[in-house]
C-alpha cells in the first residue's frame, strides 16, 4: 500500500467493512485488530490520508456510538493518530471532527461521575 496509491481506498474500504461485520457479530477483539490496522495505515500513509479519510471518519463515528468502552477507546486511539497528521490550517475537512467532541466530552463526564473504587 505504501507505494501503490490505488490500494489506499480498497484497503480502507475493506477494513471499514470488516469492522462493521465484526461489530454486528460482537467480536470486539477483531474490531480492535482492524482499528490497529487503520492506525498503522494512517501512520504509514499519512501523506495520502485524504484518499481514505472518509472510511476512517465513518469508522470513528460508528465506534464512538458504541456503548462498549473498549471500542470507544479504540476510536480515541484512531482519532489521536488522525489528528497528529491533520494540517491545522486546512479547514476543508477538519470541522467534521468537532462533531465527535460530544462523544469524547460525554465519556469524560461519565468517568468523572463514576466513584473511584
């Protein structure tokens, strides 16, 4: 994938499809592996992030909507990796990530309201 730009979209679409399938089957471990693969793809191919960013964003939204904390943490790891490579001066697609902020803030509020055991 690193050398062949034609493979970015098929790889990301395949990962996205696998994540949706594994979520339906409630295979949390498989989802985590696919998210790790996405993180690696973003890390290694960040110069071409725009080519597969739609798939990444769709997966982020889906995972943040899940109740399982492990899935939400996987989403946070992926979001952090994407944000490391987003150009701060490029407003063309960055605003959509603000929609995810409500999920993150909600998680923070839930953690703070839970008593420490």
